[in-house]
């Protein structure tokens, strides 16, 4: 016990030094943040990240330490650094902008964009649900109008904006579905139009590495500044057309949210106790429960609207039901080989991604295990 006590005291002393080193490192990153802010550089520098990790991995191996350990620690640092870099604000890409109105700006996503736009030096005014009687004053002189209202309010809201829009205004939206809102914006407005879809929720700590989908509407040269601004925040812009976007969202959003909802619904009706399941969880089950459970901490209306957005969603969900039945048949018929053959077919469909996903998920599982409490 004495020997342990001494060694633990040495470890505590080293940890103390590590904390001081961490603080120094964060201070250096902070200075980088200031310089990036002054020069309007994006907070995410992919090549610098790749080069730095490669060099540190090599050094770690030479020192006889696991390269993965060092990469894990550094990646966690980088995440912290990206969030810290937000503190200094961002360069104003378009200083000519006098006013941006966010319709629904008191909401979660509109609020996030209001914060980022203000941190980039733009005057932002909110037009929320109860502000329509002052809409004329609020929208007067706006250079850009950004719509971020619930999906089922979006088309009516765009229509309602019509009398207040002038040719020189940019009209944009952040809706999770793109085809109908974009068509509606193009119909009511003669000026510049762009549809955006941030592929993240409002609880992000930084936009570094996040994706924002861009569906072009009209007069792209008049909204390049906004896209450049979003890239300075660290996000990547992914350009696609609205129909293609919505088709892919059938899988990325509608099918996934439905399956997660159905899993939660099913579980809630089972004769099991969640605390017992948690106590007995393997890391992957813990992660799965977290993914299901987090849905129910969010907004039911948003998910309802995403799933109900278009007929294609229900067709694909219906085909999921059929696949469940087809999969069940292997077991009802004792068809072990049929199951194995189908399994191999799916493995082939995933191709090399299977191995890549195995590697990626291993890290997530280790993290889920790290977070376990007694
Ligand atoms: P939210 O409910 O938090 O915010 C919506 C805001 O709109 C609220 O402040 C509400 O008062 C306001 N509002 C409602 N009706 C209005 C009206 N007629 N006029 C003006 N304001 C009105 O919702 P959210 O999660 O911020 O979602 C907003 C938009 O962002 C949706 O189109 C959604 O698809 C999109 N989106 C959300 C997420 C997300 O994870 N939350 C992610 C990507 C995209």
C-alpha cells in the first residue's frame, strides 16, 4: 500500500503538470484564434490537422507510446480549441450588410445563426411568431432575410413575407427539407434566393467540420458572401439540388428518425426496466440506448414534419416493414443458411465501408465505455 501511495502521489504531481501544459497549449491556440479572427481565416484548417496528427503519431511511436492514444488526446484538444476560437468572433465577409432579419430567430436553430451572425459583426433583428404586426418596420431596409420557423409553418411564412420583400434582398431558409421551400421562395421573391440546410442540431459547440447543404435558387453571386461566412465559421458547404437533397433525406432523416422512434416506442412497451438494461449493457447497447433516448429529449414536432414531408418517406418506411418481415422469416422457418447468405450479400453491399465502420465504431464504443459511471 505504501508503494502504491508513493506512485499515486507521483501520478498526481504529473497530472498537475499536465494541466499546466494543457493551459499553455490552450493559450497558444487562443492566440491563433485571435490571428484567424483578424485575418478572416476559417477556424478549421484540414491540412494543418492532418499534418500535425501525422507528425505526432510518428513521434509517439518513436517514444514507445501508442499513436492512437496521442491522436485521441490531440483530437479532444482540437475540439476544445475550435469551440474556444469562437470566442473572438469572426471576420465580417460583407461589411455592406446593414441588417439581417431572422424569421423564427428566437427558436433553436435561428438563435444559433443569430449568435454566429452577430459574432461576425452583422446587425441581426428577429421577427418571431408574435412580431408580425411590426413586420413592415422589422423588414424595412433588410439586406437578407433568413427563415427558420417550424417546417409546417415554412411555406405559409414565406407567403406572408411577400409584401415586405424588395428586389435587392436576399431570401434564404434553413429548413430541413428543401424542394418546396425553395420553390416557394422563388415564386414569391424576384431577388436572390438560396436554400440552406445545416446538417446539425442547435447543440453543437463549434461549426468546425459540420456540413451546410446549399441548394441554389437565383443570383448566386449575391449570396456568395453568406456561404463564405459560413465557411469561416468552420463548416463545409455541400452543393446539391433540392430534389436530390430531399431524396437523400428520406434515408438520412425520415427513415432513421422513424426507426429510432419505433425502437423507443417498442422498448417502452416491453416488460423491462431501463435501469436494469443500463446496468447490463454492453458498450454497443449503451450507445444504442443513448441514440434512441436522445431523440425523445428533442422536438416531436420537428420529427413529425420531417417524416411526413413527402410520400417517398412512407414508401421507404413501408419497405423497412417488409424487410423486417423478410428477416423474421429466416428465423421462423429455421432457415439458418438463408440468414447467413443474406448477411453475406449485405456485407458485400457495404464493401470496404464495413471495415471502415468497424474501426470508427470501435472508437465510439471505447468512448461510451469511458463515460460509464458506477
Ligand atoms: P424551433 O421551434 O426551436 O424554432 C422555431 C421558431 O419559429 C420559434 O421561435 C417560433 O416561435 C418561431 N415561429 C413559429 N411560427 C412562426 C411564424 N409564423 N412566424 C415567425 N416565427 C415563427 O425550431 P428549430 O429546431 O429552430 O427549427 C427551425 C428550422 O430549422 C426548421 O425549419 C427545421 O427544419 C430547421 N432545422 C432544425 C434543426 C434542429 O436540429 N433543430 C436542424 C436543421 C434544420
